[in-house]
């Protein structure tokens, strides 16, 4: 998660003042009870309203909650903002964990242009061979795949 967090911070720093205000505005929108932080209920409610149901996954909320206090402060939601903007919301096809850092992806599925989604696995599921996929699948980690 640390890498995405760093990327999100860099991304935020380069936003225009207007976009920064927008980010602050969406944070306040999410914070229904105005206590300055987003709890899981507020989080799920807001993303459902935006039809962003893939992001309502509790494993993503947990990953975003850096200090583990059960709610998101503004700094923690910047990462969510970044994930939404960049479309980098990937979950393990096997155990549904949010893929925060390195993950494995099926090379063949990745290369199929007509395929809308890739077949991604967390290291645990890939290493533990807990998945079922086509027999001839070749998996690469995301760094190798994109280079
Ligand atoms: Ca709140
Ligand atoms: Ca927190
Ligand atoms: Zn997994
Ligand atoms: Zn595949």
C-alpha cells in the first residue's frame, strides 16, 4: 500500500488549486456527520450513491485506513481519490483482497484486447496455488507485465 500512498501524495501535490478544492469538497460531502473523518458507513453510502460499488469492498477501506483507527481522515482519502481517478482498483480474483502492491496477472488475459478485465491474483493466492484459471496460463508480476 505504501507505493500507492506515495503515488497518491505526489499526484495530489500536482493538482491545480481548483482540483484540490474539489478533493476537499468531496471529502466534506462524504463526511455526513461532519466530524472530520469518514467511517465505513459514510464511505459505503457515498460510493454506492456514485455507483462505485467495486470500491465499497471492505478490504479497500481497511487498506486505506493507514493508522487503523477505523476511519479515514483527509490524507487517507487522497489515496481513494487517486485510485478513483487512475482506475487502479484491482482485487484478487481469488480472495477479493485489494491489490495494493505487487500482484500477479495472467499474461494471456492481459494481452487479449477484447478482454475488458485482466485476471489478477495476490501473491498469497498465486504462491499458494489457490486459484483455478485456464491450464496454459502464464503469470507475471505487474512490474514485469507493464515493462
Ligand atoms: Ca464522519
Ligand atoms: Ca485512519
Ligand atoms: Zn488472493
Ligand atoms: Zn488468463
